């Protein structure tokens, strides 16, 4: 992709932008949808500052999906938000799709690890078993925001969707799109793999809103590979697991119990137990002693 392609970007008037607010909620412009899908080859290089008379960085930004929600576009940092949504006020009703065909299950694999607390930290996605080279599909339509290699996620892609969500696909063996390219729902965006911090071929799949993870089970029925509903209601309850994580948990040592047994029971690594309680290999535990386990 060259810089010149940028000049082909048409500018969406502000009046149309307002209609993007309600992308699937009625009153949207059909031709806006069409135009976007025709622009599949255009790379939104938002780091460039453009000269007079040409689309500006701001204009390019206005073309990004659900811009009214995100108001930013960062194609380098996977996670670029710091807002605490567990304190958000009210409720947001997100129209996920117009019809059920607008969702495509990323891959039909069995869930090998669920969203939630595990091994002393939170697992922000769902792991789906696959074979290396299996096609991975974009869940909804949108524009690829991140396509890069990361030490932990391996080959990772983040798609910002028109409906306001972002989905993340990690440990891929191949990425078929780069940042700024438009993808449709169901489009093959890459191949499954075992790259990064991964102990076997699988897809680590995340759903995020304003950078904050949502339990994918709130949105998707993983057993049948379909959406649970056309709408998603987002409130502080959606992100309440954050406050649950912070809650400290203690355990009272029983007779004959070792720190290794406690580690297994709470899925907290022994090294973490040492650190949280100021203990070392040499420390001895007494019956009734209280140790922090989370
Ligand atoms: Zn995972």
C-alpha cells in the first residue's frame, strides 16, 4: 500500500457521520454501507498529515467504524484505553447486527479455556481449539485496527466493527490483512496457529468495548456458533468481573496442608503466594495461619 491510495478516500460529511451512530438501528444510509464495502483495498494511514485540499487525518478518522463511540484510532497499541467502565452510568444498547447473517463464528472449535479467572489472573478471552492453518473469520464487518506480531498474543489482529465492538484474534499462523483494511463479516482474515505465548494450536478470541473485555459468552452461544441476540446491553454489570478480581481472598491453613496444596486449590501459582504473603521456600506454615490466595 502506498500513501497515494490515501487520496482516494472520500470524505464523509458530518451529517452522515451522525447517522453512523445508529448503524444497524434504522435510519442509516444504505449507500454508506455499500461505499464502505467498495473501499476494501483502501489503507487508512492515519499517521500521515495531508496537505491542503486533500483529506486530512481528521477526515480519515471519521471513516473509521463506530467513530462516534471510540473517537480514536490507534494502529500500534493493541490496548489503548484506560477508562474504568465498571463505574459507568446507565446502560448502552448496542445493535450488534441487522440480521443473523451479519455474524460469522470465527471458527467452529470446542472451547478449551473459558473467559474468567485462572491461574491467578484473568483470562480476557475464550480459547477455541483448532488445527494450524484452519481459516479464521471476522465475526462482524469493520476495519482492521491492529495486525501485528506481539510476544504474548503472537500474530494478532483486532477488528473494529461498525456495531461498536472490537474483536481480537490471537496466536494466528498467518494474517491476511493489514491495519486500515476493511473486512466483511465472515471474511477469512487469517489462519489459526500457535504463535506467541501459547501451549498448543488455538484461537484466543476476545470481545471488547472501548478497550474493555466483555465476556464473549454474553454475546455468543459457543456451542452452536451463533449470536445470543441482535442487541447487547452494556452496563457497569458487564464489567463487574474487574471489581471481583480486585477482591482479596484469604485461606486458613489446615493441618498438614502445604502451600503447594493451597496453590492447586485456588489456581494461584506458588510464586505468587510467596510474593503476596512475604513468604519464601524456607518459611514454615502453622495451622490456622491466614494466607492471601488472591
Ligand atoms: Zn486465551
